[in-house]
C-alpha cells in the first residue's frame, strides 16, 4: 500500500514550510480521554485563532500577534506562556475590540468551535418578538463551543463572557457552523442524529430540527450565500439542505464509509467531503455529481474494505480562500495540499495523528490540530502551522469565481457562450 499513485514521485512533491506551533500545557485533569484537539478555527476577520486544548479548555489567541511572534522568535510557542484566564475584573468594556489572549473553561470536553460575526441589518427570523435580551452590534464577534454533554455555549470573544447556554441535544455536539451572511444563524451537528438550527439574534431560540440522518452526524457547513447547508455523517451520509425551507434537497451518493468533514468552495460552486474510505470527493452541489477524486491510498481499497484498518482514514478537509487549493489530513501521518487542477498533491507536510485543519482568513497559513501519543507522555491539544502553496490566481479563475458566486450550474449551462467556456465555468476543465 502506498500514499501516492505509481505515476507520482513522492520525492518531487514540495514540502510545506513550517510556520510555528502552539503546544498546550500539561492537562491538570486525571482523565485520559478528552485530550484530543478536535477543532481549530480562525475568526472571519482574521483577528483571532481558537482551538480546543483538550478537556474543557479553549484558547483564544490574537492571530496577527501570534503570527508575528512566530516570525520573530521561531516556530515554537508554549500555549501557557501567558496566563490570560478570564475573570470579571478584566472583562470590562475597555477591553472590547482590543485583541487579547484568553483561556475559556467550558466546563466539559470541547468537540467543536465556530466563530460568528453580526451584521445589524440582518434581522432575526422570528419577526413576532420585539424584545431581545441581547443586542448585537456590527463589531460583535462570538465563539460557539460544542460540548460532550450536548450543550452549546456562546461566548463574547472580546470580553470572554458567557452569553448563552443552548441545551437541546442529547449527545456530543460534533460540529458547529455559523451562516456567513452575518445573521447569527447557528447550526449544530450531533451524535443524536440531528442538526439543530439556532437564532442567536432571538436569544438563542431553536428554530428547527433537521432530521434524516440514521446515525451520527459528524459535520456541517454552509454555502457562502447561506442558502444551502451540507451535513455529513456515518453510514456514507452526505445531505444537502435548503435553509430557506429547512428541507432536504438531495443526498449525494458515492462514498463507501463514514463521511467526517465537508466544506464549500468560496464561490459555492464546489463541495469537498472527506471520508474514512480514504477519499476526498469534490462535488458540484447543484447537480450532485462528483467532479474530482483525491485518493490517499494506492491501490485504492475495494468498496467492501474501504476504510477500516488500512491506516489511511481521512480525518479533515478544508478549502482555501483562493478556491484553487484543498487541504486534507489522513492517518498516514501526512497533510496534503491539493490543487483542483491536479489529481495528486502539490505540497505535503508531516503530522502525526492529525484530527482537524483550517486555512487562515487570507489563505496563507494552514492550522492543524492533533493528539500525539508516545510511550512516555501525551502532547494533547497542540496546533501546528504551515505555509500554504503560493499561487497567483489567473484572471480567468477570478472571473469564474465571480460568476459562480451568483450563478448555479443550471444557469451556467444555458449561457450563450462556447461549450469550452461552459466547461471551464462548470469546473470540468
């Protein structure tokens, strides 16, 4: 078994340059479980980076300051070098909007994180309620944390105050995602086989329960225009939902094992899904077809044996903001950077036991969380950063992204342009 097809010389693939690492402190708790870093996230405006250090702890770091420290002092940075545990005394209004390092104790094992920012013009969908406990301004930045006990806690990033405690899931909250339109609509995915839609502008009112998964739901992601939600889960499940009607659009069929992660491209024309079947698929979500396939095991396993004990389970996938690159983490101790124009990785980096990854807001850095076990000690909740492939997007690609942001595939196919242009706009060439 190999990590690359025979036609690819692994020695010729570029190695990603390490940027830095944040090492979590030794856990003060005795329990072994919960020490994994299941989630990392960058704030939409690039101001903060957050990750679960293991157990109950979430760390918030001003990203620009952290990145500059890497450049000045080298790659290593122990996360507990500055004790910034929040208290009521340092949570006054004078600290608002001033990025500072925070440690948040969520009270239970943290499985998921998501940043959300508010746009005042986006009103709550619950139009019958005129009074709200919270008034969200344009400078509001929230952090949602999904916990082992099924609760979701909403924090003010600038002050560290707990704003809301959402309780309705009966199992682990495995993933969280905010609508990108600034409406503060939050969707949670849980092992209780449901997705729940919350309106934070309506004081966290639960608006809808999306049912259809027959087993655990591992992940969810909004399209850039917030109109479509993708959810993935056990039993090969990939579902697309209409978020105006809260109804299922279609099921995407193709994976042969549990699907654990998903993300849309910045223009919404593509959807990447990662599965334990050792594959990352790139779909056209508008018509439900597979456009690209990125393998992590060669020769590829037969469907009946896909996944399992082959040590190539794909754990995470993330789309770069240039719309051209995808990152994936697999159990073969490697981070891969893919180009949508190639069927093999354009860049790789080493990572033992990687669990999650995310691109920075400007797309220049990839963050990856892990649990690293040795015979002598456990390094839990650590994060590693790498430089992403450098690429100047062509004018054609930028025009394609601009068109696809407002035009689904069905409309593209009806454009009065040459077939080659239609194929390019449809990501077929």
